């Protein structure tokens, strides 16, 4: 939630197009220094004048953002594991990072559990009586 004064200030700094995009994507308005861009085209920002926990954020390049869109090195910066962004650090990709796995929830590829337990519930099947 944002105060009216902060919202107006941010509107004046980011402009109407970015303001509407931010409200649609993160339900808030923010402005700050562009720290860098990753291989997916996501833009990472920082504003140290914000409240702690709200000073770093990402603007996704895709219209359907997913957590897999953030690379591990930028994730470390966003979650404050490292203070320097990957643009200022030399981070070598680790073999255990692997490739991101998409979130298949709500798709035909979603995980479905398999149960060998016999169901105790049975669907109700109405009986039809013949008319006289």
C-alpha cells in the first residue's frame, strides 16, 4: 500500500506509461536507479530511499512472468544474499544451478498424484422409476 503523496511523486518521476505498467504488474509505483538487465531482458532497479524490503525490484520483460525468469545471480541480489549486483561481481554459474524448470501448475503437464487407495466415496446415481 502506498500513500497518496508517494504515489503522485512516483507518477511524476516514472511517467504515465510506466506508472500504469507498474500498477498492473506489481500493484505499486516505484522509481529508482536501473542497476542492470539480465539475459531474459528483465530490468532490475534499486532505490535506497524506500522502506527496507522494498528497495529492490524487477520489471519482467515477458507479459506472463514466472519465477524461472530470474537468473540465480540476480535472485541472490534481489534476496539480499549479495550486496553487489551481478553487473559489478564476477559470478561463475555453478553446475548445480542447472536450467530453470517452468511452473506447470494449471497446465496439462501439471503434476498429478497417483493413489492406490480405494475411494470411500461413490458418485450418486439416481434410479428412475417407470411411469404407470
